[in-house]
C-alpha cells in the first residue's frame, strides 16, 4: 500500500512538470507572435530609406519655426513695426537703424507693411530705402517722421535728399501721419543776400524730403508732408505714379519748396490734394509725358508750372499734359509754361482747363524768356511750344490777366484761349494790361478782358513748321 502511494506521488510530480514546461513554451510563442504582428510595414510606394511616409489620415507635427526678423515670424505676420526693431519713438533718439532693419525684413516678404505707429515721433537721418523688394510693399505712416532739425547735423554726402526710395516696384506710402522736414533753419540762408552772407553754414544744396528714383507703379496717398528744406515730393526717372489725397504745407516765404516735382517721369496722376508752399505747387520738368493733374487746391505758392525748361542750352521734351479742375488762391502764377532762352526741344499737347483763380498775380503765362536772375543774356534759340489750350480760366488777378511772351525765332503755335474770364481783384488797385507777344492760335468767347481777343495772331503755316522742326530733338 505504501508502495502504491509513492507511485501516485511520482505521477503527480511528473504531470505538474509537463504542464509547467508546456505553459512556458506557449508564453514564449505568444510574445514572439505579438512582436511580429506589431512591427510596422513599409508603404508599398515608400522609397525613402530614412523612414516611412506619414499616414495622411493623421495630423502632422507642426513644422519648425522660420528664422525671425526682429520680433516677427514671417509665417504669422506681414507687419513690421519699427518699435519692434529697436525704435524709441521719442523724437530725440536716432531711429534710423530701426527703420532700416524693419525695411530690410519687410522687403523680403510679399505684401508686407512697414509700420510707423501713431502717437510716436521718429527722428530719421538721411536714408536710402531701396529695392528690389517683393511686390506690394507698404510703408504705413501713422506717426511722425522727423528730419534732423540742425543743418550742421546733416552729412555733406547726404544733401540731395532726406528719404530716398530707389528701384521699387508696386510700392505704396499711405497713412494718417506726418513727414516733417523741419526745414526752417535751411530757409534762413536764402531769405535775402545779406542773410546769405552771414549764414555761410547753410549749404547751397538743400535736401528734398521724399524722393523716388527709378521706381514704377508707386502710390502715395493720405499722408502729410510739411516743411521740407527743398522739394517736398520728387519723382525722378520713374513711371506709373499715383498721388492722391495728400497734404503738403510750408510757409509762403520758404524758398524753392516745390510741392510735387516731376522729372523724366511718365504716366502720372496727381489728384484731390492740398498744396501750400513757397514755390510751384506742381513742377513738371523735362522728360515728362502723359501727366494728369486734377482736383488740386494750390496756395500759397507759384501755381502749376511746366519748367523752367532748356536751361544752359539743354534739350527739353514735355508732352501730353492735362491740368484740370484746379483751384488757385493767392499764388504768384496760375498755370504757366516757362522756358530759358537758347534751349532745344519741344513742349506740345498741353491742356489747362476748369481753372479757378482768386487773387492770383498772373493767371495765364507762357514765358520763353524765363530768367531767375536780375539779368540773362539774349539768345536766339528756344524750346518750341505748340498745341496749348487754356479753357475756362475764371476768377480774379492782382497784377496782370495774361502774359504770353514767345520767342522771336521760335514763336508759340496752336495756342487756344477759350472762355477766359479774368477780373481785377478788389483788394488791389495797380494792374497791368495783358501782354501778348509772337503767339499764334485762336480765341473763343467769352473773353474778359476783351483785349485777350487780340492776343493771338493767325498762322499761315510757317510757324507750325518751325515747331515741328524742333520735335525731332525729342
């Protein structure tokens, strides 16, 4: 019996050993199967040995951020505020470097805006902001830009302009802010010869506030430009220019402070703006064509002018100019063309219409004997002037109603005087008669004063041939 018990115990031990070994083998196989099943399969189109292509059903991790410019991430913002580039905006600290940094950053981004924020004043030294830049760059001026107020603080190499825009395309300046040239010290040396001698520290060359060079499809709107040392806004060798709703202001006695100056620039529209300055509200120089100026309030100033053209026997070419719907008050001239004796080239296809004048010294001027000195030498050559229309010039004058002084050798041709109604101002008592010399064309009533009807001579054809002979220079 004891022997049977031993046999039974041995059987139980062997059975337990078999069961334990079998369970262990099954566990190992299960783990192997699980591991094999969890291993990722390569995508059937995957060729990159560095890893599988991500499954499009699941969101990708966020990409690494792009390099920053200033405090801006270009993926998040296209606005480049000069304050974020170190500008102080206190009107005393030099913020030039901050503006340059903001400009360079924005220049790389399509549709970017350089922001000059409101309620801050930024002192900016002479600077060039140049392209080429990505398209549709905007300079948003809501605060105030200040030029250095002291003449001595300007580098001698930077007297041509204060802020120079160069090689830009599809660019806009806009905003409710102010560009202040702080030109008062610059004007002091030009008020009189006696002051000029005492003010030897005033350079003969003075800076323009805003200048565009070799730039195209440029818009300037809504801003104020005040107290430039010289011209307020200049476009040189540019095209596709639009100026709208800007305000230009400097004192009447600030010398040579043209409002808008055009030179070698084509396809221009200037509209709905107020200009008060010490020289021409708009000045159109050689190389300009297809210019449309309308809805401008001008005064004080010297009016809307073409020229002076042909100085030092140079070639001057101006054509296709339309000036209309202009209001001039208390200006030296109304609408005028002025050329130097001895010049070469032509002015043609010019229209002045719907011009309202009030207390303007001389509302209508063509002067081929222009001279800005006390005495100029007589010369035989002249820039030919043809195809000029004065239509609906109405209002009051304080010195002379019309002044047409054309060259003896190159007379003015195809000049039209239509609906001219100019009466002497009640504020003044000494007046001059209309002057008309060697000008050819036709007139059409109403004409006031009546002497205007005798202003123009009839052309037999010889005068037109003289004008055409000068056009080949252009």
